[in-house]
C-alpha cells in the first residue's frame, strides 16, 4: 500500500452519468498480506457459496390459486408433505426447467452447473411457505406460465454471490491484488496511523481516530450506535471526509442512520439541510424516519412507495394465515421493484457526504465497472467506512467492504455477541474457516491490555444495575458499569418480580411436571426444538397483571419454540409481548426478557457460540431477566457461571395467588422421596443396597495405576491407539489427553482440536469429563484458574463432519441415511485423501469401532501433519473396543492409513465398572452368539491371559481375569407372553426402589427394537403408582430428576453406566433379517455396575429363541459352581 497520498477527490476520474464521481486515493498503510490467505479465503467463500446456494428438488402434486381483487393472485404449490429448506426461503425462486427429468437421471448439481440456459416452463418468487402442510406460495414471473404437477426446483436467494465473485470471479482478478493486506488486518492487531492526522470528532476518541484500522468495541447497552452517530456528525467538520456507513439488516441500518441524523441536527444542521446525509435502499422504514423528523435522509428513494411498504409490513405482522402473508409479500415485492431508486448515483455522488446502506447493497456496488476500476487503480469512493454490527460480518466480507474506503476502516460491534453465521466453517480446514466463522472482532477475547486503536465502551445505559452485573461477570470480566442516569432511573417493574430478584433462574425441575415435559422435543416436521411445559410456566408468570402489561420479550435459540410461544401470546391477547429467536433480536431490548434455553445440551452450536447466544439473550433486558432452564441445563459450561449471579426460584400457588419460592442449590431433598418413609437411611446405615450405592457416590474416584500411567504419558504429536475392555476407563484417558493437548496448544492462534464420536448421547458426558480433567491438571495451582479453552475445541458427531464435507464432492448428508462408512468411502473415491487439507491440529476419536475403515481413513486424513515427509506426524488418538461394535463395521488395518502403531498401541487390561459375575456372563453370551470369524479379540484376550478357558461340570466357560469385583449374580426370567414379562419387571423394580432403597436414577432400562409401546403401556403406569416416571431418552444427553427412571437403547447408552441395568424383551435383540445383535446385547449387559436383570419371552423366531436359550444356559452354568473348577493347561489339557 502507498505510504503517502492525496486525500482530495481525484478530478481525473472518468465521469459516471452526468457528474464526476467521488474518488479518493487509498492509503491505509497496511502491511502486506500473504497470498495464501487470499487463496484460503477464496476456497472457503466458494464452498460456503456452493453449500448455501444448493437447489432443492421437490415434486408438485397439485396446484391451487388464491386471489383477491385488490391484492392480486398467488399460486399455491402443494408438495404433499412437510417441506424443509437448509436455508431461508425469503427471496427464493421456484421454477421448472423443460429438461427436468422425472426419473432423476441427472443430479441436482448437474443442473446447477450446466453451462447452458434451459428453457423455463414456469417460475416465480416464493412469498410464503407453510412448512407443516407442505405448501409453497408463489408469485409468478409470467402469469401465462403456470405451475403444473411434477418435479421442480427451488433455488435460494444467492446472498453470497457477490462475495464469491469478488474472491473467485475472473472480472475481479486485478482488484484481488488489494485484498491480502486487508485480510491480514481483518485478523486483528494491525492498526497503522492515518496518513494525515485529524483533530475533528469527539474529544475522548481523538487518539483512537488517528488509526487507519480501528475498532469501537461496544458491549450491550453501551451506546455504540449513539457514539457512531456523534462521531460521524462531529468529523464532518473535516470537509475532506466522505463516509460510508453499513450494517447487517435494514433494521440495524435504519438505527445507525437515525443516530447519525439525530447527531447531525445538533453538530452539523447545515449538512441535514443540504441533503448530504442519506439512507439508501428500498428496505428503509419510512415511518421510523418520519417519527424522528429525519425523512429528508430518504430523498433519492420514493417516499410514498416506502410509506406503502411500511403499511404492508405492519399488516404482515398481524396476519395469521399463509394466504394473507403471501399476498402482502407479493405487494411489497412489486412496490420495491417498481420504485424509482437513485441509490446508484447517490453512492458515488461527491456532494453526498454520508451514505448509509446495508452491507449487501454496499458490497454489490463493487460489481459496478466504474467502481471496480477505481479500486483496481488504488482508489475508493469514500474516505472512511464504518462497519456497524461488525461482529456479525465475516473477515472475508470485511476485507471486501474495506475496498470502498481509502483512509480509514472502523469496525463497530462486540466480539462477545453473535458471530458470523457460516454453515460449513465448522469442518473447513483451520486456515480457511477463520475467514468465514470469525469476524474482524473475534480476536478481542479479554477487556484488559487492549490497544489504543480499540476503544472499549464500558458504561451501559440499558440494563438495571442488577442485570448489568450478571452480564458483566458473564462475558466482560466485570468491567461494565451502569451510567448514573440509568442507575437513578425510576423503575416501573412489577413488584411481583422486583421484590424477588431482577435476575431469576426459574428452576423447571421444581414444577409439578414429568421430565418429558421439561426435556425438549422435536418441533413440527421434526425440526428445531420445543419444550412442552413452558406454556404452563408462562401462565404462572403472567398471572401478575404488571408482568402481563409490561413490554416483554420471550426469546429462545430455537425457532420452533419461538413460533409456538408467539402463537400462544397472540391467543392470550398479549400485545405488549413478542416472541422471537435470539438471532433476530440482537440490537433490540425490552423491560422484561424471558429466555427459554429449551435444549441447552444441543450440539447445534459449539460452546463459544452458545455463550454468545446466552449473552445476547440476557442483555436485551432493561429491568429484569428470567431464564427458564432445568438443573441439568444449568450445568452446561455456558450456563453454569449464571448460577453464581442469578436467583434460583420457582412459583407455587399458596391458595390465593402465585408466590416465589427459593429453589435451593441441589435436589437432594427429593432424592429418596419414593423410598419407604421410615427408611431413615439418610442418617444411618441400614445395609440396604440403595444405601451402599448412595454412600459411594461421595467417594472421589482414584485413577488406577494403568489409567494414571496412560494419563501421564508424554504426548509427542504422533498417533496413539488405545484399546480396552468395557469399563477399563478409555474415556478417562481420552479426556485427560485432550485436556493436556489443549494446554499444549492454547497459545497457538489457529490450533483446533476435534473430538469425534458416533453416539450423540455422549456429548455432555465428554464435555463434563474434559472440563474435570482440565480442572485436575490445574489442581493446586494458585495462579492459574483459567477456563477450559472451548474456543479451540469442537465436539463433533461423525454425521456433522460428513454433512460439512460431502457437498464439496456433490454429495449430501440427506442421501446417505445412516451408512456413514459408505458415504465416507464414496467421498474418498471422488476426492483422494492426499487432496484434503487439514481441518484440525489434533484429533480424538471415541468409540472408533463404530466408525468403519473408510470413515476412519477420512478423519485421519484431515489431521494436520507437522512433518510433510512423515505420515506418522499426526496427533491422532484412537479409542477402540471391537466387542462393542454395535454397527457391525469392518475392522480397520492401521497401516493402510499410513499409520505406524508399533510401540504406540496400548490395551487397557482391567475393568472397573461391572462386577465379575456380570462381566463373565456378558463375555460368555457374546462368545456363544458370535460367529467364529468374529472372535479375534477374544483370542487376543486369551493370549494375554485376560480370559481363561475353564470347564464347569462339563460346560465350557470363559473366566475373566481383568475384573476382580465381587457382586450378585445376574438373573434371567422368561415368560409366555409380554404382559407377564412386564408385570414381573414392574414387581422387581418396585422391590428395588421401595424395599432396597435404590434411587430410580441408579436404574436404567436398556431395550432394543420396537418395544417402547409395551414399556409405556404396561410398565409406566405401574411405576407411576410409586411416584416414579419412566423417561424414554435416546440420541441426546441424558437428563434426570430424582424420581426418573431412564429407558434407552444400547446405542445411546454406550459410554455410560448404571448401578442397576434391566434388559426387557431380550428376544428383540435380533435384526429384522434374523441376525442376532450380540454386540448390542454385550454393550447393554456391560453397562451394569452392580445388578443385572434380563427378561424375555420363551417364544419367537429361531434367532430370538437362540438368544434366550444362550442366556439361560450361561446363567445356569454360572450358578452351578463345581467342587473343582478345571482350567486347561498350556497344552489344552485340564489340570
């Protein structure tokens, strides 16, 4: 970049239309960037663009018409089932190419990439979608060409098309020479001095203003928009300045434009009178500017058209039917298309000193040939650009937008609020994803030691001091303060809340409801998440007239919940309350905010993004914030800190009204509510089994010698394989190694650590275990209490990894079902492993036996090699137990992956979970049900002396030597019908809970196949009689209340354990084709620590009867202990 230049407009620039466009020499003084950064950004943008613009093929079953005389006609295309898009449907196009083949001979990608323009039989803009009923409302481009039954495409609005062109289009090749330095600056900590200092602007921002790349860091309520307006109005005293201000949405853009206009009335009214400050774009809200007497800022766009659009938008919010919404959106679209917009001229008119636009509109001007040529020549149409809400704009976009200014780039926003939304960045290579998922503010982690070019606003004017304290401690190191005018403001908050607390954690566990209503369930069309009991809780809160009449906001991270509660509020006639998602509320505020976490254990977002979501939710509140969450949810790392600053409470009816009650810290008071009232085992030891279980819960687990040795192993950045029997502590080693790796890599800026798993239920367990390992690493260190660096660590389900990678080879996750290994194999057939760029610095694979060889090859190929010549220089850690291979995947050969595991493989030889009787039964049942070809692991354990062949009264028996825990022997009961079986299980469970004092939370029912209906109809009512809820949970992290007994599958319970395991309907451990699921049964049996009870029927298929007979024989043999147990000697003869 030039180190010196003339800031005056360049008179030699060729004219645009009938006037000389504004033109300024670009002289930011940025250090040179790296061409590799540009290449990586280009690849990332192209992948995001391709993923976000994928067409969706649908099938039209019938067409109906909805018409009104004054509002026009829309065509309703019925697709016959619920419809779901991976992207927003606003602006999307539906169309039918003439060549679209009914038999799907060509892929969708074929049409997307075709070099020719196919004839279009019909097309139109989608103006509304009824997702549940599968209806698309379409405003046709040509009313003569109407939709017909048959296949058609939906193409999303291509928001990223301009950005993709800038980084990948041939026409921008010359312009791209200016991008590396700007990309480098967008990473942070680059703040050159401006070429010529300026004394204009706010006095407290004088030194900050002297930098060509600066940041105005504004936490919630600190007035960053107001400060932006004041600064711009003041710096217009410098007549050489021409300023572009951009923001993310029309709403945010209007807000910053109004702030500038209000400031201009005070500091430079002559500029307002001269129409030099303009908001361009047809999305501006006319009423917003009229209300502030700032409508002159809209000159250049037809004001009457904007007024009509405003009225229609207000009507749209009131409409409930899809038909009304569709017609309103069609009218809005027609008005915007027909309006006489002078924005193109205004954008480069030197007489317009401040131009305010959305980021999308501003970036689109780079496609204008005259502006592109200007930038190629090292010039720009503005001196300064303010990028508002910069935390939401990717580094790639920031670098591109910065091309429009030649003197100063100002990023305005907050790194602790919402980050840029990127669909695929999570699984992109590290060096690529940072340009999409990170903003120009992402490097701002802490509020101390910030450079002069970063101005932190710390006095907030929005939140009550009590709410401010919660937010400040949660994300801002406690630096936020409340401005005196806000602290002294008279509160209008209802005493119903104000007398309790202004920051309440409403503990949902205390409600009189079952766990199923507290836990999230899938929303309509199996999308998003909803919580059943929220409505009942809201009724209690809204029982107070003061709360009901407040300006309130219900927000949730999940769209389905927000929509459901929105309908509820409308039905209750609560016009001062609205419901919305967190993502659509950044920048808004309300007196009372109710934040419903719904499904805080969801892996939809990684932990750092969850923290930002929570921060945005809390900080919308002016007077009070109420968080609806269960105790289990509040243990998530992104909610746990709130327990220290929020009041845990709930509402009860005292007979007259609802009153607040302190929820306390733990649910221990209810822990044994279902046991006999005279048990008394809280105060004395009775010897009952429940007391024994309860007593050892308080014991701190101590690592075995083998676990300690492995945990202390020096990790050298090369691959390691850990195998082990069930219950040996493989996950303990994994989490300790991951914590050590995080510590080793925490100072490497772009380091990323992945932990990949195949069981979604494991996410929370892994998360908690990793944090525990991190805490233990720092135990005794008085000076290092740092939080675990989740910003560097991703916990990923293998499906999520594939979902991000498959589109790069024209594959989709929807097409593969559950055969992940087949998908990985096909991916590698299309793109060799040697072509893949690294996605992570270190990889940890849990339950690797579930992945399959192709999936493992793919995962191992994306780990960074520290030495290009050494394939073994990959920090990959694989944890494996083939006996738990519930998906019947093939056993990999590590050398085929380029890994040399000699001396790097460990077998963990001792189990600490199940008792010896349980383990021996599981091993013998597995051995007898397995095909001989699948017993290699058994042979290895025999060779290692971990198993021994024995003879018990003429019966062959495998004796376990890797477990020395004594305990009761398992039981097995079989019946003639399912009703008898369920009745027996109910009696057994009642005895365990009531007589033996075992907490329901210490019991787990593990079933296979379609038997849930039997359990619900026969077992649930019996348990309900003793106050126990049977809760069916799978494919998600587990939640429990004191009276909850969980029922799940072996696939979901892998990695977990329970004191008592009951296996019902064991005859159902058979696949539809008659294959016995011996590995799944082994997993189910080895989840039990102390007691194992198995139930089934005497009849069924041949395979079902074989399962039952095998278990019966093994238990009989186990119970029939001979006088002398014969163990073969080395020659195979008995001793």
